[in-house]
C-alpha cells in the first residue's frame, strides 16, 4: 500500500550506476522499486542499505527484455504502490564482440535488454503516471558508443543509439501528459559491466589519461546528472541526452 511518498523504479538498480542512483533517490525520500535479473544477494544487500536510510524498497526480479515480464513488473508496482513518479531505465546488457563475429542471438539479446526494454517499460510507466494525474519523469542511461565507434561495441553501441532516439520520440509524445523524458550518456565507468570488456585495463587507463577532467567517470557522476534531470530545474529539458564524460568525447 502506498505511503504517500513518490515512487521511483530503477531497472538494474541494485548494483553499479543503478545503485548510485537509488541511493540518491532514497536520500530524497522516494519509495523504491529496484529491478534485477540474476544477483539476488546483491539485490538484498542494496535493499538493506537503502532501508537503513529510511526508504521503502520493493525488489522485483525480471528480465526487462521480455515484454510479458515487463507487464508483470508494472502490475506489481501498481498493486504495491498504486503510483509511479519516476522511471530510470538503467538495466543494460550486451555481447561484446567484433562486428564480423556477431551472431543473430547476440544482436537480439542486446537490443531486447537495451532498447526494446525502454520502449515497452516507458509505455507501462506512462500508464501509471497518467493514471495518477501527476505526470512523471523518465531518464535512461546511454553511453558514448551511441555516437562513437568503440572496439567490440557494435551491438551495444547501436542499441544505445536506439535508446537516445526512443528518448526523443517519448519526450514529444508524452509531453501532453506532463511526462518529461531525457537520457544521460556516460564515458567509461569502472563497474561490474566493464569487467566483461576484453580490453578493460587498457580502456580505463587510456580514458583516465585522455580525459580533460583528469579522471574517469564514477557512478556518482552519472547519478548526479540523472538527479538533475529528475528535478524541476530541468523541466524545460526534453528529449536530450546529457553527456557526462569529463570532456573526452570533445577530443578527436
């Protein structure tokens, strides 16, 4: 049953960037729905940490690349809270291989988790936001691979470009319902996901050396940007992708 607090859903919200965002939302008094796919122990640890801060936390295990599971996820949110004010589309996955080694299954998995999930989660999120009559905010996480060619990143980069395109369409179509939609794109961040990169150490080292800001991006940097876009100060920012990379994308 609703506590009267605003409710935020963060997909992939129990580790890395999602966890950093969830922590800041908890500090601002949100009740939280955290979606995860596999790591139940990490999910419980994050939930306990957030509950210690006074937040109500509801964990939902679901593959957001599956539309049926998406519908179940949002039905559970409706049943538990009866509202949704914020949707942070953070869950991501993908196959990291050279273009010529990509198989159809690699492509489908990456596109389903990273881009199809945004479209169909946003549809369900918007329904709850419209029902409440208060509108809401949607922010997705993207990456520089959407606009730059990165090694072994073809499938993920294309899926993130789709995220940014969907963001623009959502921003226009949902504006009439008082729903603000944007995205945040980050440079290399040392999270669990980056450990799957075959050239992780080289990527982190070169990124830190080349970044004008003098260090790589940290999860808190992206969380700060997300929180700005979720605030009323960003009310007139619509359909944009805010790049948070310490300036590295400005270099040739």
